[in-house]
C-alpha cells in the first residue's frame, strides 16, 4: 500500500503520530511516550510500520489499541485536513512569515515578536493538559480572524486573545487597551467578538480572556466583569478553577472544537 499519511498531534498531554489512509481514515497511531503502536486493523501492520519507521525507537510494542477514549474515537473519524489539534501556537502568523521573500525574512518585523508571544503563551496553556484541560491553537474563523488559543477545561471554555507587550506598560480601560506609547486599541471588544463567535460555533458558553505577555507593568481600571485579564505567568492558576465542566463534557466539546468544519458556523 502507498500513500499512507503520518500526522503529528498532541492528545491528553501525550505526543502521538497518526497514520491515515489516502481517504483520511486513521488506521493506527504511535504514542511516543509509551512506545506503543496501536493498530485499528492488523492487515495494515506492515504498511503502518513502514510509514512510521523513521520515527520509531528500538523498544516498540505493536498491537490492537486499548479501549479508546471519546477523543480517540473522534480523531479516528476526522480527516487530517479538518483536524485542528496539530496547529501550533501562532500557526497563522507563522504562515504569513514563511511567505515573506527570502530577503525580508531576517529584517525586523513586529509579527516575529507577536509570534514569540503566541508561542510562550501556548506553551503555558499546553501545560494545563495535565490538569484535565484540552487546548487548541490558532483556530480559524470564517474570514481572516483566528482565535489565538481555545482552552476547554473544568473552569469552562476560554477564548484567549494574546497581547504582546514585552517590557512595556499596558493600560486597560474597557474597551481600550494601550501598550507602551501606542494608540489605545479596543482589544477587549475584539476579545468579546471572538468569544461570541466561538460560543455560536460550539453552542456553549465561552468566556473571553486577554492574556498579556511579558508586560513590565499592567494597569486595569476597572476590571471588566466579563473579560478575564491575566498575565502569562498567571496561566497555571487556571488549574485551581473548576465547577463548570465535567471530564466527559470537556472531551465532547474538544472533539467538536478540533473539527475545522465546526467553525463554519461561527
């Protein structure tokens, strides 16, 4: 068999490689942490192992999958091109920078600092998976907008908007946000709009979050009642919040959110 596709993904805090047929149906996955290749059908064994050969370590267990979780089942029936789980933090920004002519790639571009902020914040959010959260990055909305990060966990669904403010003072007076000496921008209005679009797509309550990355000082006057404002180093505190979603609800919403087609309703 030819044409098997290997796609990386992060599932429940584990790094996996999914192997799919040309029609998008998954036939196996390799869990790098446990060193196990789970085969949906044993008749594809030789072809799957050949496709995974560049990634396998010496000690690998091959066999049928364990009892699948709801996330596993959702992933098996999702075409790789429709799966948002492999998206990296700042995926859309990275794509823009990659399209720059070679002579421009090494010039100063403010989008590089913004991308670094997305990556830093995305790393902090990914660490929440150990506490039962599910994280998606760079979720595309119809048009040109993206939700920077979508966090689904015990405290509910959060649409996280990233604000790059390295070594600058940030002043927030709803809905305006001023970074350094720049002009005030209605970023809270943008964060609310993206959360509203996410709520429409997921048919669930979604709270907007403005995450301020690497600011020298943050002044909020007064704190908006509906938008959560936090610094990047305050992300771990989200693990102490709960009482909104149960594990089964988290997995169901995550399975819906990771499907690109869900966001056509946004």
